[in-house]
């Protein structure tokens, strides 16, 4: 929380671009976290014009934490979307969702064997291949 308040935590490269593409194309965007809503306040790094369009599902609204799929099931039901077309891992897979993982410094050594696709980063230019269309093709093809 302190890092966010002091503006020492930056968005990962490519996140804002991907969120903008999704919102522009009418794709519903949500954050699912079993942390409390205050802990998910990093969504504010996207700026208020984006953040207000993103639904937050925080851990204080479900009885069980990940890897239980309750938070993802709640998001799917609330947003009225098909659970086979989302981003999330163990809980997302348990909820029947397709899962695309981007690694971070915190997760570099974790095992993502059950993910449908794993990337080191989303990337900003010149790494333009990771965009909304590319994510959609992964979801349609269902390849690892």
C-alpha cells in the first residue's frame, strides 16, 4: 500500500494499452483478488478514467479464498460473461476459465504448468504482438 501511495509502484509494461483496447472494444474488464478491496487499490494506477470502468471483486465478498473458484464464479455471474473466456490460475482453472499468465518479479519461479499460455511480459512497443486480438486468438485456439 505504501508503494502505491508514494507512487513507487508502476504499471507493468503493456497493461494500460491492453486495458484500453479491451474497453474500446466493449470487453468487460475486472480484477479478481482474494485480498481486501483496499489492497487492490493499485487499479488506480490505470488512472480514474480507466479504473471507474473496471469492476473489482475483492476477497471480502466471498467466503473462501483462492484456489477456491468463488471469486471468479462471482465475477462471471455478476458480469454475465462466459467463464471460458477470462484471464486468471488454479482458481480460474477450477472455475472452468481459460488462463493467460504474465510473469512478474514476484512470480518468476512459480509453476504455471496448468496455464493455457505463459508470457514473460505483455510488453509495450516494440513488443506489439501482445494485444487484444492476440489474446482473443489464444482463447479461441485454446493452446498451451
